[in-house]
C-alpha cells in the first residue's frame, strides 16, 4: 500500500526520490520520509503529511547531496501517523537504514527479545523491530549486510518489501519482497528501486520484478545478484521491457487523474478487446481462455474472487456468464474467502480479478484455490504483477496505469474482458444461437463509441452535483445487470466525497431502505429501457410518493421515467447485458463533480490506498 523509491548510481539521488514519491502518492499514505548518503553521513528527513510537506522540510533541514538514498510514503498500520513512526527507520547504531512496506506479524516477541538484549525503540512500528533484528544478526554472527538480511527475514512472519542500506557498505542496497511488490529498474551504471515502475520510467525501460521470497543485492559497477531467501540459491532474474510511458502517468491537461481516466475509457475499452474481438468474422480469440477451453466448458461452477470495485465487476460477470454460458457463478469477497473454510472442487474454475495484480487478500485466495486443485484464471491490469504470475492463465485489461485511487477505467475494462469470456464460453457450449452471438459481438465493438457519447453527460452531471453536493446520504438503485452498477456508484460517491451512500437492488427498497426516504434524500436510479424497466418505474413511483428526489440514468429518448424523475441523465441504446458499460459513466462523473465541489482530494481520498497489499 505504501510507496518505496530508491536510487544508487551517478545521478543526484534526491530529485529522483522526491519526484518518484510524488508519482506514488496515488497508492495512499499519511506520512513521508527519505534518507540520503553523501559519502560520509546519513541524512534523514521525515514528516507526517504529504510529499510536498516533506519537500519543504528537506529544504530547511538537510543537504540534498548524495548519489544513494531512498524514500517512503507510509500508510499507517503499526503506530499512528506521525513524524516518529514515518519511514525510513535507523538501527540503534545509526548505521543501518530501512524502508518497509507490509506487516511483520510476529514483531512483538522479536521486540521483547531485542529489548532484553539492550535495544531501545523510538517508534511504535514493526519496521524498527526489523532493522534492529537485522543489526543484531549482523553483529552476533559477524555477517555482511546481505546475509544478515536473509537470516533475519527467515525469522519473521508477515509481508514485506524492503530496501536496506549500511554505511559500512556505501555502494550497496539490499532489497527483498514477500507479498508486497518491488521493481528494480536497470540503467547504465545505475539502479532504481520502487513499488512500481512509475518513478523511474523516464530513466530506463528495463526492470526486474522480484518474486516472493527473493532478495536482490545491488552494487555499483557490479552485476546485481538475486537469491532465494529460504535456501540462498541464485536466481536468474527475468528482465522485462516496461509497457508504460511517461505520458500515461501525467495528467495530460486534466485537473485530476480521475477525470483523465474517466475520459480514457473509450480508448482503453477498445485497447482491451483489440486483437481479441473480431466482430465481422464472428471470432473471439483469447489465448488464456482458448488454451484452457475444456476446463471452462467442463466447469460445474465458476468462482469469482475480488475486492472493492473488482468485486462489483465480478457481480456483473455473474449475471453475464450465467445468462450467456449457463454456468453457475458465485462471487466471493477475497478478504472473506480463505477464512471461512470454503468448498473448492477440482472441477471449479476460479477467476481472480484485481486492477493492480497485487491485492493481498486476492493473492491469498488464489493460493488457497490452487492448493485445492482448482484452475485459476487471472484478470488484472499490471503486466508482471504477482497475480499474473501466480495464476494458471489469465488476461490483461490493457487499461494503462490507473493513478486515481477510485477505480474507473479498471471497472469497465474488467467488465469488457469478462464479457468476452462469457461470449466465448457461450459459443463453445452452444448456449447462444448464432444470430444473438453475432449481434452481441457487433454491439460490444460499438461500446467505445457509445461510452464517448455517454461522456457528453458531463455538464448535466455537474449541474446535478451543484444541487446535491451537501447532502449527507444517498441511495443507488438498480436491477438485474445494473444492480452491481448501483453498488459501484455508491462506492464511488462515498470514497471520494465522503457522503454516506448505499446501493440496493431496486425491489429491496421496500424491505427497509424506504424508511429513509424523504425530501432530503436523493435516490439515483439506474433505469435503462431494458429488462425490468416496468418494475423500476414502479419503484420510482414509490419513492416519489414519499417526496424523495430522483436522479435517473435512462436510455436516450425515454419518456416514462423522465416524467417522474427530478433529473435525468441519458445514455445510448445497447443490449441489456452491455448496459453496465454505459450506465456507470454518468455515475463516475456525478461522484467526481460532487467531490470536487466539496473540496475533497479526488485522486487521494483520505484513509484509502490504491493497492491494498496488506490484509
């Protein structure tokens, strides 16, 4: 969840570290810090607050000279957000420094033992325990830094991505990971370390992603060595060519990354199905599905595991797969899945969905499913991510970097992939006639153009936002394929504007939520002229009779709902199963404008992190 940036090479380290930390702000954090080595001394600066606060403090307190150093943005787990608990942390001798993402679960017994040995602790963090454990191992056994890190990590339980420096080894950084991502950029006589590649994309296009339980010893003017932490065996690392570019991680003239990413959706949906959807030929080709088609078609059940917005995409997939391919689908919160002793069969297919490909709960659920013999298929956005490596097969969404914490283009590209899978399975199983199959392929091919049209509702969404920006609560209602969109719309509103919002199946309103309806309660109703349209109209009438305010998302040309609603936002016509790709657009825009009008930090909402890499 936190962000790490490190550098060792011929350049000044500080500008790289501070700019890199800014690029990692989207991951979510509450404090920031950095350490630089100038050839003689370690210079430390850290603070509660933003990277901009750190930058101001650095200018007042320390020299920024040095060609080696690292920085960190912290999302508090052990210890409240404050200057002392911020990273980096030093060992008691002051010679070792560390930054750490993750959680050391057995830090308390380790800390007690270290206190017995005379160590003093200045923070409440598990990280300070780890760096002192490394120092204790180093002193006790007279070990070099790399070996001391390895021995110490074999004593800890939990998750970590770490970078460690020793003033007695001034040309070396030691990195390691377990359950938290860490990338190493390889340049000419220089190395970069970061939680993802965005901090060093302009310096190199070559990177290594450490696997779980691997560590790297990075030395100036020497080849990097990667070893297994458990058995010390050497690893031949795979050097990847990075897929992102600098333009993708800049705002490109938009006020916020979230708005930029909302407007990118026509292009990224097209990128997601490009080469996979050949509508005129009636073909869907996805190697991950095609190579394992028998496993899908013979599956007695498909289990979908995900968290947050990805879970909502999975709910849409449940409707689509069951409708098209007639395979039973269950959608599970990954965070609950492995703790309830789930029933997993060898003829189950498990689909794991994650934008980052690093979600800790989803990774743990994948491992459990594989241990029980299930075939696991991953849907994620980040090439080389942990989920893409842990799954048996999968498909990338090609959404490009998503910097805004509130997922937008991740949701629609995930639905696109899952719809392609559903259609391919329907074709293979013969559960859809050829004319309907061909019609859906053509409709899906037209979705980017229709999303572009749906984006033209921006001004209407902004006008509605002006009216409702100060409400304390909101309800979102949908039926069928659009019930998950109601959940997603409510999530978007509460996570970036801090307005309490809930999503419900429209018919469930009578079973409790209708008690909340009064003239102060806006109700956002997703009401395309498909499926259960008449039932939704009836639900709207029930709300109106109780003085509720109706904001309706309707199909262009609608008259019936328009006559009842206080506000309408129109979307283009499409097949019912594809409507979630369109109905979600005005809900994203509405949430965005309400949050902006409320003065909220849209790209970095409070208490949230982009990639949840700890439980």
